[in-house]
C-alpha cells in the first residue's frame, strides 16, 4: 500500500462511505443512511474485485473501513 495510486471512482465511493459512517456515529438510528452505507460499501467491494482482476489494485487488496478513512483523509 506504499504510495499506491487509487482510481478516482474508488476514492469517491470511499469518501462517501466514510462520511456516512461519521454521520451514523452521531445518528445511530438513521436506518436510511445505514442502508445507503450498505449499498455504497457493496459498490466498493464490486469495484475492488474488478480492479484486482484488471491489475490496477494488488492481489488480495480488501476494502476496510478504517483503512479507507486513512486513505481519503
């Protein structure tokens, strides 16, 4: 992960997921946002699978919310 260049669409989805997670810390009962987070994170996982297959991301790269927060900050 040392100075790995991430695709722009993946970065934008990770930013959205991080923002929704921060929102859910303040509003834990917001079920609409929780559903939105599930949808965004499943998009991220599908995109990661595609980028690993195409060789853009290294083999075995997995989405992790804590790691995503560090990447987008």
